[in-house]
C-alpha cells in the first residue's frame, strides 16, 4: 500500500487499506466497521463506493481503526476535511494545511509543487523570463514584467521554481527550464489553484485592452449552440491549443512573454428544445 501522502482521496485510501488487509486475512467490512465504531456493517463499504460520506467528526475513529497515529492520523482527517470543503477558498485552505503538515514532517504531498505553481501568474512569467535573460538580476527581471513587481517577489519566485524543479540554476548563475511546458497532475486540488491563476490572467487581460492594437489581439464570438456543437468546439479548441504549443516551442529563444486565454462559457441557462432553430445567430466582436 502506498504512503498516505500519495493519496488525495480518503475513499481510495480506505479501500486500499481494506483490500490489503483482505488479501492477507479474513478481514471483513463488518469487522472494519465495528473497529471504527459504526453499527452498520457496510457503512465503510458504502463510503468507499461513494454512497455515504465520512464526517469529519468520525474521521479520527476511522484513522484509529486503520492503525494510523500521529502525523498520518492528522493527515487522514485533513483529507476528509478537504472533501467536505465547498468553495475554492475552503478547498485551498484545506490542501495548504495538508501540505504544511507534510512539510513539517519532511515529506512531499502529491501535486503540492504544481498547486503552488498555479497559484500565481508570476510563476509562469518569471519561468520564461529567467531563461531568456541570462545573468539578469531580480530587479531587471522585475522591470521586464507586466505589471511591474518587486525584486523581492522575483527572488522568492525563482527560489520556488528551483525548489520545485521547474527551473535549474547552472554554476554560472544562468537558469534553464527542466521541461518545455508545465501540465497539471491528476490531483483534484491543482485545478483549484489553476482557477486562481485563470482569474488573475483574466484580470490582466482586461487591463491589456488599453494596449495599442499592434501589441495585442482580442476577439470574441457569442454563439447559439447545441450540446453536440459545444463538444465539437471544445475538441477544436484542444487541438488548436496543442498546435499553438508546438509553434511556441519551435524556437529556443524568446523575445517577449505572452498570455493567451481560450474561453468558452455559457451566457444563458439551458433552453428547452425548439423545433425551429433556423433563426439561430452568431454575434462577432473583434477589437
């Protein structure tokens, strides 16, 4: 069975614990439930199947039944707390608490570096600038950013990027990217942080409207779509995004760092089906 810090889903952890015990003994769900203090012999089975939820109040008892103690018991309870969080703010706080606990015990949480990376627009921007400005001081990199940030922020970001192995600093002080691009791992907390970055980039896009037309390209379409058309457009966007990445990585040099937002979102509730869709229109805006 994997270490607990390799799990993000408490249900999966419970299921793996049960499966491991079952392989080596006559362990049953009834016995497991009894050890955890449940009267229903199948309650934990239903929890693993997603039919029931484990409350934060009983999470400690389940941890004890699995033989968890100290750091691992607290970590398990935090996994349950994360599952109960409703908003992005609450989820982010629960995940960060889990990461802080792990760091205090010198272990790494799956997805923690990626989570931190997607929390701020400064990370991807400085990751690009540092490589293309060899030998530059933090203040020089700070002055190259839009919007402007401080040299201290650049230094802090560079330290994080090196620690997260997203940048490598050579003996001559020159930075190199360890990978051409950064992708989200399959950890549900990482998209929570990614939404933060998307909000930040959206705010920067609004400010970029004041730039001369020669320095930015923005356009939009307001569409009436069926669900089938929506899915087809999503695929087109995904294919287009891959082609853009391929073009951007053809050259090793960079002259300027850009952000490209691709957004497709609803502006109405779903309408009842109509027999006549002949008047469906498209409104285009380009400025």
